[in-house]
């Protein structure tokens, strides 16, 4: 089957330029689908049957981030049996209980067994599973530096930048704009940092700024400015320089996606939708 064009996709869209997908026009949405940066499901009005009519090529492209996530997860599972959990606990800021590595991730407790399977009282989604595996196997346990950098400044972030900008930061900003107070409350559930962990003077002007610890040695600084006069709302995520050795850009992207997926479920329960 021939690869569909942006115009082929556009014919299946409502063409009302409603912007509810986060993009200015339906044509821009169609182009982003071809690039693999968005999924059909981000359009709230598209007929599900239209997706199947476009063939499998686009679906495969749009899911490329998910495919890479799953591939990474299988690779990490194969290495878990070689990991000494007692040593890993000291390196990762974790603990061991009944032969399982106990890690706090996004404010929840997860237990990892020697087969690479996760156990928890809460829902486990693959965006969380893969980073925990990678954190266990590859984290250097490097001390936090206090130097904040953007995702694009992290080593080996090139392959993930196109996904990260739209799917992570933009996705979080869209939810924050709907209900800032709820967004801030939920962020605090994801693992607030110790008292000495601060956002710094550079973010003193932000309406909200805090340091989260979604994993024990992977702090994330989140700052949000509400829309005001001629200025649009803005959300920024920064990472401690040590994160590139303690988790890596690939799994940092997946971890932030996990945060976003949890955020979507929580805000949906409170009547806030993208």
C-alpha cells in the first residue's frame, strides 16, 4: 500500500482547525502524524474507522516512540538477573525486601523482581516500567550536581527531541492551562524533593516552580508561568546534569511520558480534559 500523504490524512480530519489537539490547523496535525510526533487519537473528532482506512504504515510511524520503549524494556529485562539488588539499592537510593528491589517512582512504591517484572498496589504502565528497569541496570548513582539543563542538552537526546517537545512539555502545559491549581497539586504527588532542593533564583518569577524526585536520584525542575497580558503561558522542565548518567535521555523521555499519562488519568477524574 502506498504511503499516505498529508493531504490524504487531512481528508479524514474534521478540517475545523479547532486546536484541541494542540496544533494550529488540521493540516499541521496531518503533517505531524506523518512525522510520528502525534497520534490519531489526539484528534477528539476523528472517526476511529478512518484510522484503519489509512493503512498500517502511519500507525506504525506514530507508534515509533512506543516501539522503541518496548524494545528498551525487553533489553533491560534480559540484564536484570545479573544485577546484585543489595548493591543496586545502595547505588540507587532504594531498598530490598523479600528478594525484590523496592524503588519509589512518581511518589508510588514499586517492587522489581529478578525476572524484570514490576509489582505495585497502583496501576503499572509501560512508560514507568522501562525507566525503572533502566535505572536499576545502568544508573551510575552519580551525586546530584545542582546544574539544571534542558532535555536537548542531555547526552544522546537527539533521537527523542522531536517526541519530547510536543508530547511531553506541550502535553503538560496544555493540562496546566486547563486547571493550574489542580496541576500543581498533582505535581507534588510525584515525589517532592528534600527541603534543600530548590528551583533557584532563576525561577523566582514563575507562578509555580518546584523540584520533583520521580526517581530517587533523578530530580526534575518544573516551572510554570501563567498567561498574562501579551505573554502566553509557558511551562519548562529542566533536569539535573547528573540525570544523563543516572538514567539517560531515552528513559528520561519515557519517565516524563509516564508522568503525563498519570496526570491525564488524575485530571480526567476531576473533569479536566486535554
